C-alpha cells in the first residue's frame, strides 16, 4: 500500500446521504485515481486527476464528485444520485500519467455500505 | 477500445506445484501490461509489468510473466506456489501511446492448498 492512505476503512451510509472518502499520498505523485471494485467485475475508473486543480471523468462518474486542491489529496464524494454505491473503493496514484509506462500504486481501500 | 480477459475465475493448485494465471488482452498498438495481487479487504499490490524487450518479466515474490505478442497473452507464473500466494490476481493493460487509462480484467482467485 506504500504511501497512500484511505479513510475510513469502513463507511456506512443511509440512503439520500452524501459521503466523502479520503485519499492522501505522500509519494509526491502528480496523478491520482479513484476506482470502484465490485465482485467479479474488476476495477472501474470513476475519476482521475493528472495534476492539481484538474480532473476528468472516468467510465462511471455519474453520482460521484471529486476535488484536487492539493497535490497530496484527492477526496471522492459519493452523492445521493449514485443509485448503487455499495462497493469497495480504491484510490491510486502514479508519478506522471503522461509519461508511460506509469505504474499505479494503490491505497488500502474503503468499503462503503448503504443501509 | 482496450480490454483484458482472465478466462479462469478460480485456479486451485497444491503447494509446491507450478502456478499459472492466464491473461489475454486487446489494445491498439503496443501494450503495457501489468499484474497486481489483492489480499482480502486490501488494496492492490503491484507485482510486475511488461514494457518492451525481454518477453519474460520477473517481479516480486518469485512471480514472473511471459509476454506473447502473437497470442496477445501475458500469463503470470510461479514455479512453486505457496499457501501465502492465495489471493485475487488482476491483469491490466494500457496502450503505449495515447489513452493512458488502465483496463483491468475481472480477476482470478488463486487458492493454494497445503
């Protein structure tokens, strides 16, 4: 898991609530990513950020939002618009996404459960 | 669009026997290929990657992978499996040019029995 931390480890949300997942890295990486993991489906990209104050939607961005105000932080908000948010969420970072082959390193994950 | 297929949901082997986890890919141009391992309720750990050059790539924990361009495959191997190798393994691909996003396979669960 290296220098990437995610909190909390477990999170419970009531329907209609927004929740924010934290991701912090001390690796001095420029790029950061959020993935969602569901059983049997591998990882799907939600949002990514190549540099501070910039981010782009991934393949399943609907119902999620992010910010990148600091290089080391990339929080993910799961909004009430996300209809099926129960999943394992993984944050990753890499040195520079524009310079291949850019290896991504992952945090320990946050398991979100909707009650 | 790029994609990865891991044809086996589960692989079961006895400790000490060779372990192979299969991966085939589809990508425009030359690929960059990665293997990651995930233990229960943990993040993914990087094992190895193929960029160019030697088709046999050596990685962490005694794992290696063989790149086969004609078969578009990148199978993960370990000569002698350990019980502690039991985990979920993911193959991922991205093109060497253009879209830098990683595409992951669905994963293969490896169980090594004592």
